[in-house]
């Protein structure tokens, strides 16, 4: 089964995809299996981010660096919750909470005390879709940049060594 670690995500909290760690599925791990809509939140270190898990990614558990949030899906869309926690406002708040310690850490009680704006589910879904589109746009921009760099290197090699 998949084993999610912080290194499996970029600086914006976007899952990097299929590469990553795997664990053998054992009975003692079953109680830690993620559920559809669980939101993984990194509350330790300098990179705080949230990400919504989908069952389509396959059976998985999260490393202990993550807090697993299990939102009430009748009240909140998981992708919306992740988007809100990843906003600049909340990121700044998390940085302030962890300031002054050698390894910043957000406690469960501090996370529970956060007020999350809760528009109706349709509005939350719009925000979730908008966030997903932005993440796709950023991923495409990264791919384009990588391809441009490869093209530059190939052309440079040709110019220098031909």
C-alpha cells in the first residue's frame, strides 16, 4: 500500500504522483488506512500544507508527520478544507504558531480552534474545482519550463560540440 510522506509533495502541497514509498499491507496497518476525503495536514516543520486523499489513489496510510483530518462531508468538502488551510492567511497563522521553537509544530488543539468559513456545499465545490484547476495550471507550467530547459540544454550541446 502507498505510504504518504512529506517528501511526496511539492512546496505548495501538491502530490507529486506515483513515485513514493510503499509498505506491505499488514493487519496492524489496517486501522491506519485512509478514507476517501481524509485531509492530510502537515503540522510539523516549516512546510505546513493540507491535501485531500481520494480512494482512487489506492490503499494508503500517512506517515506520522501528518495529522489526518476526517471532515464531516455533509458540512464540508474535503478539497475545500485543504484549499482553505493552504491559503496565505492560514499559512501565516501557522507560521506564527510555530515561531520561536527549533522545529515549529502545530498542536491538535490549535488546529481544532481555527474558524473555517463554511459557505454552502455548492460554493465549497466551486472553490475546490477552482483550486484543482490552478494546481493543474501550475503543473503544466512546470512541465513547460522543464521542456524549455531540456530544449535549451540540447541546443547548447549542439552549438558547443558540433
